C-alpha cells in the first residue's frame, strides 16, 4: 500500500521558524513562572493553616462567652456548630492538600485556590453573622467587646491569607462591613465614631492587604525565578551530558569508519610498491582516488555537523538560483548514478529562485540525492520542483529499498544506516541528520513517505522568490575560467606540501600560477607578475595573517576590488565579512 505525503504524522515533520521557536520559548517560560508563583502563594496560605484548629476553637469559645446570655442557647449553639464544622473542614482540607501528590500542577493549583477563596468567604460570613444575631441584643459594652474581638481576628488574617489576595479581600469585607453597617444605622453621638472607625479600619486593612501581598509576591517571584534558574541549569547540564555522550559516540563511530579506508589505503600503497608495471599502478591509483574521495566525504559530513551544532553560526539567507544548484548537483551525481545503472533526472519547467542559505541548501539537496542513489539498485532517482502558495516543493523520489514507517523519525538521527547490507559505505551516517538540522536553522519543512520495496519520497518546502532581482544585481559567486596559460591564479598557503600540490594541480589543468607562503612574499611576487584572475588563500597564514588579508593585498596592488577569491579553511565556523566576491572552501 503506497504512502502519501499527506498522511505523514506531525511528529515526523520538521516545520518551525527560528522566530516562532524563540517566541514560543519566551511564552512558555512566562507561563511556567506564573504557575509557579500561584503555587507558592497557595502553599504559604495552606501551610499557615495547619495549626489553626486549636486557635479556631478558642475563637469559638471566646465568642460564646461574649454573646452569652443575651443570645439564646439554641442560636449560640447553632453558630458554634457552624464555626466548628467550618474549622474541621478547613483542617481536613489542609491535610488533604499536603497529601496531594499533584498539588503543584497548574490545574490543581487553580482548584485549591478556589477552595481558599470560598473558605475565606465562609469564615468572613460566619464572623460577620454575629453582627446580625448578637449585636442587636447585647449591651453597649459587650457590643464594643464583640466588635473589637472580630476586628482583632480580621486583622490577624491579613498576615496569613495575604498571599492569596482575593481570599483576603473577601474575608476582610465579609467580616467588617456588617459591623460597620450596624454601628452606622444606629446613630448617636457615641456610636457614629465607632462606624467611622470601623470604616477606616476596613480601608486600612484593604491597603495593608495590597501592601502585604505585594511584598510577599516579590519574595515569591524571587523564589520562582530561582527555581526556574535551577531547573534551567539542570536542563542545560542534562543537554551537555547528552551532547558529551553524542560526541563520544561520534568519535568512536568516525574513528572506526575512518580506520577502514585508511587501512585499505595503506594496503594498496604496500601492494603498489611491489609492482612497477604501469597498468597495475594505474589501477592502484584509481582505488586510492576512490578512497581519498571517501575520506574527504566523511570529513566533510563531520564539518557540516560541527557547523550546524555551533550556536553562533550565522546563516546567510538570500536569493538563490535553485535551478543552478540542481544543475550543478546533477552534473556531480549523474556519473555516480550511471555507475550503478540507474537514471538521474530533474524536472523543472522554469528558472526558480528561492530564499535560502546557498551553502546549506546545496548540502541538503546533495545529501538527499546521494542517499537516494545509495539505496537504489534498480530504477531511477527523480528530482521535481512544484510551485504552490509562494513556496517551492522540491521532491526527491527514488525506487530504492524503502523505509519502514516506524523508522521515519529515526532516520534523521546521527549514525543511522537503513540497510547494513549496503556495501557503499561512503559516509558516517550523518547525511539526513545534517538535512534536518539545516532545515531547522532555515525554517524549512521536510516530509517523508515511503513504500517498502518500491521507494521513498523526500519533500523539502522552501520559500519562493516571486520577482528575483536581475542578474546584474545578483552577483553569482561562480569562478569558472577556461583552462589557459593566460589565466593567472595566485595561491597563498603557509603549508609547503598543500601549496605545491595545489599549484601542480592548477598547472596540470592548464592555468598559470604564482604562489607564496606569506603576505610579504606574496607582495614581492606580485611586483613582477600580471594581475591574477583568481586568488586562492589559506585562512590561517600565520597567527596575525589571514586569507582575507592576502585577497585584500592582491586587490589593492592592482586597484581591482572585484578580483574573485577563495578562502580555504578547515574551520567549519569561519565567516568572511566585509569582502565581496569571496567564497569559503572547506578542506
């Protein structure tokens, strides 16, 4: 049964932009901080309520002594019963809270905060009810005593309930306002000041509630921030441990995989040294060339992975000719496909330009195409470009062995090879891992579908440039010169063997060369030569001299700042800033 791209589960898709990712991370951190703050406020209130059972009992007995015998035993008993029931429920709920294993979860925190609110409201109503059932029948002295008693209880509540502000406000209001109303609506010269005093106390209690809550909130914010910081550090440490294990695994795997071609190279050299006939030596050189290409490919994958893992690496998103990249890849990969007896075709009806990092996009497509060729023995590999909704959907389709659906996610992990029986082990298993990381860095989508025994389809979604700038505005950094002794190329490298090998290769191709080992020797050589058409410079010429300095020196010597240059480096994270018409070539 054939799978289609539309049925790929979201977890197998790489699809988010860097800005969206950063925004979601900030929102998530803010929500975590808010949830943690609410939990700390709740914990402060519930922790303070653990030892209140005897205190509430004293309150109930004191209230009965004050209102007896003016209030009947039945009413006083009913009031005391309500108060004790509330006290028992509050105490049991406090114990249940501390036994709740999920009390720190946001949903449970909100439920417990609602309980605290209704508990405070109930407590305030019970205390305020005495203003209705007791004050009207008490003598003035006991009225003042009862009012002062409730006032003391309410003021004390500011200290332990202030962490949850809504609960504190409803407790203070439900407790004091009935007494304020009682004294206000029974006007006399002696009673009016009591109402005014209670109103002032109520207002002051509200202000104290806000002040105490704000002070507590600042403390809780510090605690929450410290906890988040500790968790962040723990997560970073965990990530570092994982990265360290991955690097150890990378070292072990690459050491093993590189040892094999190096060992084979040694055997071939030993065998070649025992034969002097041209035919035999020619065969050995072909094998050594293949092995050299294999080692180079392995090292290039490692450099690509290192570059993508480097956090400070800067991508260069610009208008890129997708058609040009695909044609270059076809030219380099078609001979490989022909050697296996399979066809490689590209279907693109028009010149297509996209927004991407040219180097990363080229590497992604190279990995996808080479993987398709690697795992295909009969049939074809097809690359197709379709335009839709402002994007280009680049499809790489093969007729290879196929991928089990349960391994769709695994294939993007480092060191994964689908079929250990495949003899052409021309990499260390990092190709698709590099594709995924490059897609994440540029905000591209990548999808996969496959049918076992029939082949696989990888689809890459890249933003389309609807109106690309004209060719004279976009300078393609392509240095193609037909071989000629009139074409002079300057080579600067402090390594004698690397410099001489490159000079011999260029001369063998038909170019003229001028070479130097340092900036000073280059300047001397330039005084007696014609203007070079290209400068190839090693990045590190000395502790204080770099390839960009050599390129600038040549351009200044001939007053031509459009002479193209290539900086050769083994550093995966080199960026050349401030120089136009310069490419980076990795060793």
